[in-house]
C-alpha cells in the first residue's frame, strides 16, 4: 500500500488508510500523498479528513490534484478513469 | 441543481452534471463551483475531468477544497460526511 510517502486508496475500510497515513507521519514523514482512482476517490477524501480532524490536527492539505488516466480494460480496449492526489503536510 | 454558478452533484449520471457545468460557462460564467458530499465526490471529480477534457478545454481547475460537514441523521443523531468543492475557471 505504501511506497515512500504515498498511500494508495482502494476498496478497504477508511480506517485502514487512516492508519497507513498516520503511521507514515509518526515514522517521521513531513508529507504524505494519498492517491486514488474512480470510486475510491471518496474514500481518499474521507481518509484525509479523518486524519486531520481526529488524529493529527497539525496536518494540513497542501494541495489536491485531479487528472484522467487511460487504463487498458479486460477486453484490451481503453477506458478513462479519474484520479486524485491529496498532498498532506505537517503544519509548522 | 444550480444556484448562481454552483452545481451540486448527487446521484445522477455524470453527463447531467457535465451539461449543467457547460451550460453555466456557455451562459457567460467565468467560474463554476462543483460541490459534492460523500460518495458523490467521485462523480464530482469525473464531472470536472469530462468537462475539461472533452467539452471546454480552456477551463482549468483553480482550486479544490475538502472539509467535513456534520449532518443530522434520521434518528436525530449527528454524523460526519466529507465534502468537496472544485473551483473551475475559464482560462485566459
């Protein structure tokens, strides 16, 4: 799930991603990026909000980026999916 | 669905919101705000991306804000829900 300071959000419960993000910060990261695609984007926003409101109140949203990725689907064709990156940073 | 230059995203198809946003821009708005809560946040991102990539390529994402709203649920209790605002602006 983690690669350096990136947490990829999929279909698990919000709390498993909240744990992953808080662990990254507690292990010394100053910045953690939450990445998600498609339906998981809502879970990524939930994760950022729960981390900030209930666990690490000094963490701020530094930036949010959205984009479109083209994926190859099972039939070999291509389909577009929205993706989002939420940059969380430890406040000074 | 629209209030000045705001488009509220709910459970409809993405294209109905894409139409609402493009109509706002075509009627002369320079900025349109897409607002959504909870699961509809993913649809809001899809809407912004489809508008920018397939309909109005000069429209840019000016800002994205996330927050938590406390809502009263049917039993009279309170529950938190994530919300998002995507600020789209016509490029110069």
